[in-house]
C-alpha cells in the first residue's frame, strides 16, 4: 500500500472507530472483494458467502474499537472472516451436508477476457481440488498464496506458532498437490 | 550438499523464501543435483503461480453503501476517570499498603494507648536481643523479655 493510501486508510479507521459510518463504508468498499473471495473459496456457495461477508463487516463494525494498529486491518478482517467461515463449515458438518456442489460456480467466476480455455480449465481444477482438502489446509493456503500473509501473520490469524505454520503449510501443499496436477489433466481437456 | 532428499517442510519453506541463508543455500545445492526434489519443488512453485493467477471473484455491489444505514450506533469510546482498571488496582494496592502499615505500626505500640500516649513503649525491640540496645530503648523497662511475655 502506498504511503498516501495508508494515511487515508488510517484516517478512515480513526473516524470509523469514533462512530463515522461513512468512513466505515469506505473501508468496506476497499476490502469487500478480498473478504468475499476468501469466504467464497472457504465455503463454496455464492449466496451464503455474500451474506457471510456482510456479517463479517457488521461484526467488524462492532469490534472496531478493540482493533489494535499492530495488526493490519486486512489481516484482522480476514481473521473475522475465517472464524465466520469455519462456523458455517462446522454447522454443515453437524447436519451432514457438504456444499461442494458450488465449486463449479466458483470456477465460473474465473474467466477474464484474455484467458484461454486451458487456463480456465486449470483454474477450475485448482478450485475443485482446493475444496476437497481439509478446511484447515484450505484456509492456510488461501491466506498464504492469495492474501500473501507472512508466516508471522498466519500465526497470529490462525492462532498457531510459526513452527506449526511451516509444517501445516507444507502438509496443505502436499494435500492439494495430491488432488491437483496442473499438467496431468491438460491432455484430456 | 545433503545426501537424503529434502522433507516437505524444507521444500515448502524454500518456495516461501522462509529458510535461513545457510539452510537455503544447502537446500538449493541439493535440489540442483536431486531430480526427485527438483520435481517436487517445481510442483510447489507451479502451484503457487497458479494461485496467483486465480481471479478474485467480485462481490458485485457496493456493500458499504448497503450496510451503512444498518450499522448500529456505537457508544462513544469509554473514558476512565482514573485511567481504567490498572489505576483502580494500583489505588486498591496503595490503600491496602496503608492499612497494613497502620496495623503494623499499632502492633509495635503498646495497646495501652491512653496511659502511654506520651511515651509509647516499643515492645518488639526486646524480641531481637535480650540485651537492651542502648539509646534505642524508649524506656529502660521496655527492652526486657519479662515485659514481652506480658
């Protein structure tokens, strides 16, 4: 983030903490896609992810006075989103239902104007494979690979030591690679 | 170069650039000569690259504008008169220390306050030494054991 953006964000956070809803709306606008993308890939169902994203920001509004500048706002929001997504997954587990049906839908959001068919297929396979691994592996991969969190930030977000972050990340990659071989399926497509 | 293949953690940390300088140099030297480790490392790197080209699915509407009117009002930030709990604890500690000090002081002074008000007798002094400590005795008979056993 550029210095100018960082200063603007810091001012918005300060105003939002003081109760300025307009400043908070600006923060929501800045982070809504990142939070939504993470939640969607965690739980797989678009409508549910939209509702959950809204819940995440409502929770963030309530908890904002307790936010400490030592954590980046984005990391803090992702932590709230992660907890909310895990709650949804636990509820699903209790009622014996998995929402993997939505994976194709997630993949459908992928294509851009200049992406080729093979690329889209590959992205679809990656998202499919991602949904098949354990949530604890999925979350750490999303936070590391897409959100670019450092090992220290991963530890803080997931409540793990850096040593555990390292080993869990390695196991998550191995689990995903066991289901996703980027080149293996291209010949069949 | 290490002879045995690198474990998953090392390869994964190598992808993330999370190894120490020495460990990274050794791992790279091994990977350069070990096709199996080279293959696994390439797979992890490719995986990482594939993640980075995944598009971010947009939410598709301005959530901020939508929830702005629904945000519950928040009470003004709490301001503690004495600086919060830590100050209260310190205050309570100071009060306790004061009370304890007073009680200890009173225990050193004869309980016959009305009679000895002008010349308090320090009974505890004779406990430390049977020999009267000279001018520390407020009164000659205050420094004898017989007086303590009363």
